[in-house]
C-alpha cells in the first residue's frame, strides 16, 4: 500500500469540497482521476501531498518520497534540459539520466535551454524531471492540459514508457477521458461538489495493447461521458 485515504472531508470556509472520500493506491499502480471542472481533483492531490490537511478522516502514507508534475513546466530558464532534469536527483547516474531523456524523445536537445524549446518540449522536460526524482508516488496534475490532441497523445506515449520503465505509483488528474483509458489501471470518477467517488473502473488490458476503438474501452468511455454530463451529481 502506497497511500490509504479513509473517509476524508475538506472544506474551504463554508464551501464543502470533498465529502467522505476513501481511496487506496497500491504499489506500482496507475490511477487516473476524472471529474467535473472545479469538483476538487487538484485539492485531492494537495491533500495527498500534505500541503492541505483534511477536516476529518485520515490519510496513511506508505511512501518516503513524493514527486509532483504540474500543469505548468516550471523549468529554470537559465539551466539546460539536462540540468533541469538532473537537479532533482544529482546522485543518480549519467546512464539513468540518458535513458530518461531518451524515453521522452529529447535526444539531441540536452544542452538547450527552455527558451529555445517549444511548449511541448518543455513539458517533456517537466515530465522527465518528475520521473527522474526517485519517488515511490508521483502526482500528475493535468500535465498535458495546454497541448493539442496529437501532441497530448505523443506525450502520453512518453508517460507510458516512463511508467513502465520506472515502476512507481501514479496518481494522474485529467479532464481527457482518452488519456485515462490509455494510461490507467483504475479510473476514479468524482462527482460534483462535495466530491466523492461516483464510480471506479478497472482496466486489465496492458497499456501497450490498448485500442481506443475496442469494445471494452468504448463502453467505459460512454459510461464516463454519461456520468459527467448528467445534470444531477451521481453521488
């Protein structure tokens, strides 16, 4: 067990954001969290990271180190690609750094600085940095949000390669159902505020064998769309 969330509640003032939410993340498991805009997905990540504390319930953490990939790349503009990645784990080997750079298709750009890169390339550096840090749990908060569909799918391939190579637990927040279908071992759908778990889907097909046109993924997609477009919250 990497983390266990037991019946937590959280409010900002009088606004109840999360209510009676329980979730367990296992070792080397990838969980994608989907829900309506403003339902509390990022708040949940902040509770897990410890930057916020629940009003009630408890969170049991079974990891020693936590990584975080944000929506923005947050690179240091005066450092190169290689330096921006290696800064989080200077004790790691050059071979490990070279492999990470290869997995996100940045070979040949190691000495470029962020101002010389496209937005998609900068986000590749940010994702590589997140995986390079030796954490047991990596939180990813809509890391592909600002990118177009084709670029998102290309970067998602990089995330899948990294996840399989690094073997760690991921909690990945997204609005994009296709991202979750291709990446997740489990998809958690949150309801409207106060957010609780509306439904959970388990995908057993290996990531490398998934097809968005397959019957099982199409069924899950349609069920999620139906839940997210209901006028009344499913929880």
